[in-house]
C-alpha cells in the first residue's frame, strides 16, 4: 500500500493556493529563463564593446552553457522536489542566481563572464526554472495547458523587460551598475516567488521507486518526438542571439535593433499562453507540430529574405511572428512527453529525463555551430539562417511522425 500511495495524489485543479503558485512560478521563470532569453542583448554588447576580440562562436558558448545546464540538471531537480519539497531547492538556487549576476557585474574578461553568467547562473536557473514547471503541474489537471502556458510566459516577459532595461542602464550608468540593477530586480522577484510557491503534496522522501529502466526508451513515438525536438532546439535560439546584431548591420538604429529581442519575446509571451490553451482543445501533438513547422519555415521564408532585402518593418514583423510560434514550442514540449507515458507513471521520469538531455545537448551545440558558420561568412547571416531553418523544419517533420505514430493519420483526431 505504501508503495502505491504517491500515485493516488490528485491535483486540486484550482483554488487560491494553486493560482498563487502560478503567480510565483511566473516570477521564477521571469527571473531565470527570462534573463537567459535576453541573451541577444548581452551577445550584442559583448560583440561590440566588452569582448569584441572574441569570435561569434566563442561568445555563443556563454548562452548555450546556461541553457545546457538548465535542462541537464532539470530532471534531477524535479526528483528532489518530489523527495524533499520545493523550498529546500528554491532557496539555495535562488541565492546562487542573484550571486552570479552580482559577480557578472565585476567581470572584465571572457573566462570570468563564462564562469559567472555561463556556469554559475546557468546552474542556478536549473533549480529555479524547473521547479516552476513541476509545481504548477502538481496543482492542475484539466487546466494544466493554460496554467503551464501562463508560467512559461514568465520567461518571455523577462525577455521583454531585460533587453529594454539593460541597454538604457548601460548608457546611463555603465555595464557593472546596469547588471547590479538587474540583480536587484531578480532578487526581489525570487524572494516573492519563494513565498508564493508551494506543493499540494507532502514530500515523499528518498524512497525506492519502481522504474521502467530502459523500457521507457523503447518507444518509437518518444524517440521520434525527442529527436525532432533536438533538431528544433538546434536552430531555435538563432534569432534570439543574432537578430539585434543582424538588424544593426542592416542599417537599423542601435536603439531599435536592441528592442528586437523584446519584440520577439513579446510575441513569445502570447505564444506560450495561446497554443497551451488551444492544445487543451485540439491536442498537444497537433499544436506542437504546427508551431514547430512554422518556426522553422519562418526562418527560410521570412528571415532569409530580410538578409537580402532588409527593412526595419520586415525585421520587426518577423521578430513578433517568430516569437509567437517558437513560444508555443517551448511551452508544449514537457506536456507532450508526459502524455507519451500513456499513464504509466514509472515511465514519466525516464522519458522526461531523456527528453531534457536531448534538449540540453541541442542547446549546447546549436549556437556555437551557427556562430562558426557566421564567422566564416563575415558580416553575412545567410548560412546561419539556412542551417537553423532546415534543421528546425526537419525537427518539425519528426514531431509530425511522432504524432502519427501516437494517434494515427486521422487529421481531426485530438492527439
């Protein structure tokens, strides 16, 4: 009986504490993944000012290391939350995030930035961003798509605020003071989030669980979906990292070019919520296939022509559209993986862990590859755009294969 008890917990699916946790989890995402989503503004500043002696590929490792650590340690953090509860995880990792930002304000060399922003902040976000998604999933069942979408939108909101905040503060007070002000904002948000977030279930302790072992990997739909997401992630962050630099080189004013990241994340804010809400009605895999294909196709059909025939209006419209469709991909991934377990609770951890590892590896290698392509082309972005667009379309196709393997060829089926 004791062994089955954890499986009998039923999410409350609403109530004051549930929605308070949604608000707190929104702040967790804002202060962690939202800061990472401002990568383009840091890449722009490093490339033009502070670390201009470094190649695009070298600078890209700062961003990719953050994303890699976030996803790589995510499954471990999720298991620890189940075992000991959220607070013992959130407090030390929140402290590490704030500490890392204040250390970044003291950095002057590439290796210092890599340690502070890449390693320390990246590791800190793994214990802040993942709990946000885990906790909100514990509170909701039928409204999970909407709740997860709202929480996921917190990272997009951070990607709106920080790219506006940082350049203005740098212009007025310099880089060290600007970073410290962002550290203060992150610290306040994380403090409020720690007070608001809780779990509806008691900690389970470090009890031995039934595991699916390698059986969890022996699933064609899961394999196709995970491989597809790996390819999508390979290209997903290319516009976030390089759009401001590309816009400035094509004649857009520095001030407006820096806002392209905020515009992208503004589109992503709605892209996290609306596709999540729609997935509760038409199916998670159906929605995931649509946003994956549109994300990749927009790089080839929309971004690439702007390299050849640039216009400020076109760049702004692309930024908003790409943010919307790519935001849906980010919020729908974990719920799709959970559904692939088909109710077999013992397989969820294995499948989710393998998925996070694939995302981590894709995040780690994607931007440096694209940076190396750009370094070979000088001021041009054509090769980078083609590579990112093609691999994302390939990933979207594999997501479609997973959808067919799971739910068949009937287009109207809710999968």
